[in-house]
């Protein structure tokens, strides 16, 4: 069992009438950066960094950072910078960037270089997630979404080769061509830093991750538990087709989590945070998140089938709790629920999101402490046999 | 008259084609909305000309989008299609995205075209009047952007506020095909304007007076760029005058082509 604390670094200071969806149809792309106040940002970034550093003291295995552009949901457009800040303020903590939006970069070798630098400085504490970026990002960065998938695969191949082959060598792709691939520094971890891939359930991606040449952990994000189970089952099925059994450490689940002394107090306090995260932070229209060509036509048809379940902006707090989009309750309740999820879904990477919306610093620290001492530590004990059983599998 | 649907193979890709009428061959290139088939505008043209209205790759059931990376791939496609149809020269009419392709075709291969009609053509990179974003708006918003009278039957029929699953897929497909060549640079070829001097054939530029996607300044720039061309506007029409005012648009087009 491994525990990675997620942090989004959200921007919670929005206009009072932000509830007006006609006036503010989206928290992404078109929401004016006039809403951003650098003075408040100074305090907020430093406070968020304190929280990430505190995760090491509490015994988390690592922290998760991610890349999103031009929105209020998460003000971390350059997660490698945040990783750089954490690299010298932590000693044991793994730093998982989940991930760098490969197709959004002009050149993937910049990602190869930056992650390799971090890996050398941190003595091999980096986990390198690769993503395509959500659809909104293609509007914000001017990158053609119809090439998103092929740029992702090609950039991935270039980075892996740059990390594992001694250079210089030539790379001739459709989107990237380099005469002299020869990345300095080389990463410290062998064969290269672990690759994690968060996703929204595309079968192509699940099967690509499960391929024996990769075995990349797949991370379910913001899904109700039955969808996460469907994704993981598909992953396990794909692994079996290749003749191997997928380890629980090949599956991760991001879950917004809030703990208070009692269930009713937790629900009362968590309601505005969870509602903000899903209804405000993830507010965008269909065209924002599915720009043309970002997904294939079969994937689009598939997504339209469960679109109502991933229409995050319109889910009630009750639904979010009851369907397993988030974990809310006393430490005892959260531990039991999480234990049940782990058993049912079979994942080994637990990724709680513990700072949400405008949750103040003291409450965030308490949420982290309660999770670490009353959920994480007992669950490590409870699932001890998982480590023994999968002793030879990569455990991150 | 009614149009016949057939499939033409162009270098291994199946292209849907609507065909009908008699007279001089006329090739119609549709907008990014992919209008084709039984449309009043096309039927009116079919009464005067031998009409060929292909469905562009990626729209409806036409194949070959994976070969289209840039506008020049579209030029090659239509040179190949004209050849595949056994035509030596065509009257060329293009609307919106089809107008952009038609202008490029005229720049590169003026001898294939006897006369050219550009209707609210995209393609020019005018920094003071940029082309409006067609990719971000929801269907209802797109309707407001495209039509002068957005409550008209044709407007609501094409883009209702709420789309069925099939219509959602179809609109997504259309915008995907447009994005392939027009995401960045945005629905234009920055070099097209300086190359318009290559168009030496008789050219008519037709513009919806109320076009909010690509404003009349673009029509004026085309008119300035193509020596001897004429610009006419269609009143009470937005970006798609062929759909919104089919009678007026056909009359202007036909008068010019028959002249």
C-alpha cells in the first residue's frame, strides 16, 4: 500500500456572483486572469508548499503534483517548478508529477531534461507522469487537438529513448525530428523514472499502459467507484491477455477526502469544499473539454454513454459522497470506506486530495494529520500482505 | 431535380459526392458545417449546371482525413478529384472553409478553373478583424454566430440548443475536420493574401452582410487581392448565405457564372 498526497493549488478567490453560470460559464480558458491577485498568490503558494512539505513529516510516501493551464481549479501550470522547490526541502518524499502534458510542449526533450535534472538532484525520488492535458488546455495553448494522441505517443517514445539510450542518436518522427538526441543529465533511476498515467477511462490508454513493455500505473481521477472498478478491471483483463497478472501498484485512485471528528460534522464542513471542487473548479462546457479531434469518434460515443456521471459541474454533494466520488466522514468511517474500496477495486496507490477549495491552512493540516495517523497508518497495517504478495513487483 | 449520391475513389480514399443537373461542370465546396445533399441552394444550382458537390474528408462518410495535415493537402485532394471525375476545367464555388480551399486551388492551379465564386471565404489572416472562434461555442451559441436570423427554421434545424447523440457526433466530426487544417494558424493561411495575384480568372466574391464569423473586411481584402474581381453582399444573411438566403445567393452566383 502506498500513499501519495495530491495537491492542486487551487485559486479559491472568485467573484461573489460566480454561482451565475450564464455570467461565468467556465472556470477554465475564458475565466479572466483579472480574478488572480498576485499579492494573495504570494501567501497562497507559500502556504501550499508548506502543506506539501508537511506530507513528509506525516509519513506519506510521496506527493502528487500536476499541470493545468489558465484556470481557477489549480494554479500549477509548471509542476516541474514546484517539484524543484520541494526537491531541496524534502529528503525521503517521492515527488510524483502526474503529469507533464506532453503534446502541449513545443519539444518533449524539455520534459526529458527537466525530469532528469530533478531525478539526479533528488537522488531518484521522481515519478514522472505523462498526460495529454485536458481538452481545455488545447484552447489555452493553441495546440491542435486533432494531433493530441499521436503527439503524446511520439513524445513518449522520444523521451523514453532519450532516457535509456546512450546518445547521440537521431530521432525522426512525424511531429518531432532531432538530429542529435543526447540528453544531459541522464536520469538516476534505472531504466528511467517510473511513468504514471492518469486517465478518464479510454480503453486505448488503459491497454497501452497495461502492455508488458510498459506496465505503467493507471490512475483513476474523480470517478465514482463503480467506474474506477470498470477501468481497473479492463486494465487487469488487458494484462491477462498478455499473460501476466497486474499488480495493485499498477492502479491508483485519486480521491478528495475530508475527515472531522464525527460523520455529521465532516459532511457539514466538507459540503462547500467538495461542491466547489466539482461544481466550480471543474466547470466547463462540452466544447471546452472535448475540443475537436481530442478523442476518437468511438471514444466520444463511449463517453456520451456515461457523460451524466462525469458531468462534474452538476453533481450534488449527496451524489458525490454516496457514489464514491469523494471520501467524507469521521476517521473511522473514511478508513472503513477506503479499506472497502481497496478490497473491491484492487488498487495499491492511494492518492487522497486533502486541501480542497478555500479550506484554510489549519483545517488542511488537521485533515492531513487525521488522514495520516488514523487512516493511512492503520491501512498500511491492514494491507501488509499486499507488500509481501507483490514483493517483486515495482512498488514505487 | 434531385441529386444522386455516389462514392468516388480518390487515391484510395472513398469520397461521398452529390451529383446532378446538366450544363457546364460546377464544383461546390462546402463550409465547415458540412452542408450537402438535398439543399435548396444546391438544387437551384443543379438546374443550371452539372453540379458536383463532394463531402470533404472527415465529414459524414468521406474518408481520408488522416492524410490531411495542411491546406495544401486539400489542394492536392481536389486536383486529384477533378482528375478522377474526368473534368478538364470547372466552375468553382466555395463557401466558408470551402471558399478558402477554392481560393488556394485558384492560386495554385488557375488553369483548372474557368470562373471562381468565393462565398464568405475563410483563409485570410487579417489581424485587425480576426476570424471568430467556431470551436469553443456550444451548439446554440454557434447558431447565433453563424446566422443573421438565428430563430429561423434553417438555423434551428441545423443547430438546435440541445443536440441528439448523433448530431453531437456529427458536429464534433465537422469541427474536427475543420480543426485539422484550421486550428493554428486559425482557419487561415498567412501567405494566401500575398499570393492572390496568381488568381487571374474571373472572380466574384459574395458576402453575407451580417457575417460575424468572417467580417466583410475579409471580402474586401479578397476583392483587393484578385485583380478585376467584384464583391457583392447578401442582405440579412450571416456566414452561410447559401443556406440562409438560397435564392439571392444562387441568383448572384448564376448570373456571374452564366455571364
